[in-house]
C-alpha cells in the first residue's frame, strides 16, 4: 500500500485556456431525440464563456434540422453553428467533378440538400450516368439504393477510366439511438 500526501495544487477546469469548443453530437449530446445526461447544462455553461460549434457526421439531416433539435433540447444555437458531414463531402466532391454534374446520392435529406445547394444534379439511378456517388446515413436506405450505388461504381463512364469518385460521409459501424445501438453508415458502405 502506498500513501500519498495531499498536495496543494490550484484547481484547474478542463476548459481553462480553451478559446472555442467544438462538440460532436450523436452519442455525445444526444442519442436519437433524447439528450445525453448532463450534456445540455455543460454545453450551456461552456457557451457562457466561449464560442461553441457543433459537428455531426450523421448525414441524414440538414444543419437547420440539427439546430432545431438542439434548440428543443435547450441549447441556444443557430444553423450557422452547425457543421455537417454533407457540407464537408460537397466541398470534397467540388474538387473532383465538374460543376453541375450528375451525382448519385445514397442517403437522406441532409446529403441531398447540400448536393443540390452546391448546384449539382441529384439522381438515385445509375442509368443517369452519374460522375460520383455520395453516400451518407439515412434510416430509409434500402437494397435498391445500395444496388444503384454499386452499379454506378462498377461503370466506367467516359473521362473516368478508373471509375467515378465514391464519397462516404462517415464509416461509423454503429449509431447511438434512444433504444440502444443501431447499424451506422459504415455498415451500409460496406454493403456497396
């Protein structure tokens, strides 16, 4: 057994010296619609001292929808405080394909919204000859969506001899929801 003498050291907060806080959302702030215990009050406390931004790799919702969810939980934020994986994915694809290109989207409203907002044409069929596939989580993704992505990725359209770009918004195998742990986007990506 060891006995350690108590030292007189000043109390240090985990946020001492921090100028801004960026918070992950799924499983950190909420699981499904419900807040994670103590998350809201701790975020609100931090927001009184510094700017807070919110980051999610869940592509199923728009930044507006995420902001409304956080507001419903009691967090004062705006959609401009939210960064989503569809926003990042669109930034990436803009450097890979010409403006206005046809992109096959496998995912929900959040991904579709950002692809359209960037001026691309959205399709859900490989028959439309997309020049990229963008895949993000949505609880509504099914076999037909995954098959169309596979068909598009196996095609070799003119100008893409090595195949078209395939961007997944995240590779998380699981997603924390109110009822427990559910399959995440990574499981859907692995199916393609």
